[in-house]
C-alpha cells in the first residue's frame, strides 16, 4: 500500500503534505518508531487524535509531541495539511 502523504526530507526534519483529496480510510491509527515534534504549517479543520484523548483541531503554528509507539491518527479537514516533523532517535 502506498503512503497517504508526500515527504520532503532535510536531515531529521520532514515537511509532510497530506492532500485534501485523500480518502478517510487511508488515515489509520498507527504508531511511529521515533519520538516526533509535529508543527502545523498549513491546516483547515484537520485534527490529530492521540491514544485515549479526544481529537484536537490542528491550527497553523500549533506544535504536538507524539512519543514513539503511541497510537495516533489524523482526521481529515478541508484542503491540504502540511506538517513539519522533527524526529528524535
């Protein structure tokens, strides 16, 4: 299965874009291998939901810490979602 996003990688920083045309079923609960700091560059109504928490709207400039191995998912909004993701190993 292909990934539901496109990355531009510079060192340990990714700029990740999710298309507004993505189908909801591609945004699944998942865990990552590394800790991540996620900064919202562009969003319109997109949400993030961490394990055992209610979804939170992602606004431009917001930052979210996602610990490794923690279940989380995105919930589609309108238009594209662009994130800056910094991983720590």
